[in-house]
């Protein structure tokens, strides 16, 4: 009997060792890291289009800094993130504050009057979800177009990236494209948004002549944690 008990104890110990040595399942949280003191700096290039005018392009530096987390009324830990723009004189001028948080199955940001589901966990290639699930806007399906891919963004090569296509609607009359690329352990490394309306008169329809709209490309240049 004592020998049987010893065998059972040893078996349980071994099973415990196997569990301890097995790496935990990672659903993709590292693509959306959140910690006080993180700083992301982006180079942003914006082009605006207006009817019968030349396109206007400007480039500027944008910084996002994560503040100390707090617990909201629902008991959720959230992080305030301050967005600042670099002036021509080199000073960072605060522009706005938004919040971000992460649950077991979602990465979320609340900004510009709405909450957006940026990533759905666990991550898997071609998974889809409604990015506007928690706001009043019409349903917008986001999709993970690529996962764990090596990419060069700017001058940096990231071993693992995740690309979320938020919108990619193209017609003879308009283009609506929005996507975000995240790097493991870093977060958002590039954001692309293009919303333009094409000329619709018989003389130019289908030629890609832009009447009005804008395009924006934000590329990470520096990250600290």
C-alpha cells in the first residue's frame, strides 16, 4: 500500500513538473502591450485633396505616452495615453488623451468619441470581428490579413508582425482603405488610412482622378518602455 502511494505521489510530481516547464499559451497579447511609461514616436505624412486644387502634404512627428493605469467604474484596468505633436521649435505639445485596455479576448482603444476593438484574441490569421462592436457606428469587419510575419517598417526589421485590415473598399467612385500593423512586444508600428472620392464626370470616371479626401501614413520611429 505504501509503495502504491509512493508511485502515485511521484506521478503527480512529474505531471506538475511537466506543467511547470511547458510554456504558457500566448493568444497574442504581446502585439498590444500596455505598461506605464511606454512611449511611441511616429513620423506622420498627411496629404489632403480638394477639388481644383493641388494636393497639400505635410509631415510631422507624433508621440504617444502611456500613463499610470487606473481602475474604472466597471473594475477594468485602463491606461490613459497622451498624444503630443512636435512643434517646429522642437517642443512636444499635448494634443489629446485617450484610453486603452485589454481583456481576455479584446484589445481596445477609446478615442474620438468611440471605442474600437483593435484586435480580437486569440489571434489567428484571417479571423474577423466587428471593430465597431462597442460604438454606435455601422458594423465594420476587421480582419487579420497576416500573422507572425517578418516585416521591415521604416528602418527597422520586426521578426513578428500582425496586420489588421480595417477597411478595403474600392470602386470607380471612391477608395476607403485602413490598416494597422503591430509588432510583437512593441505594439502599433504603422497605420495607413486613405479616404478619397474620385472624379465621377463622364470625362474622367474610372481614371483615378481624386476630387477630394485625404491619406495618412504613420510610421514608428522610436519606442521605449
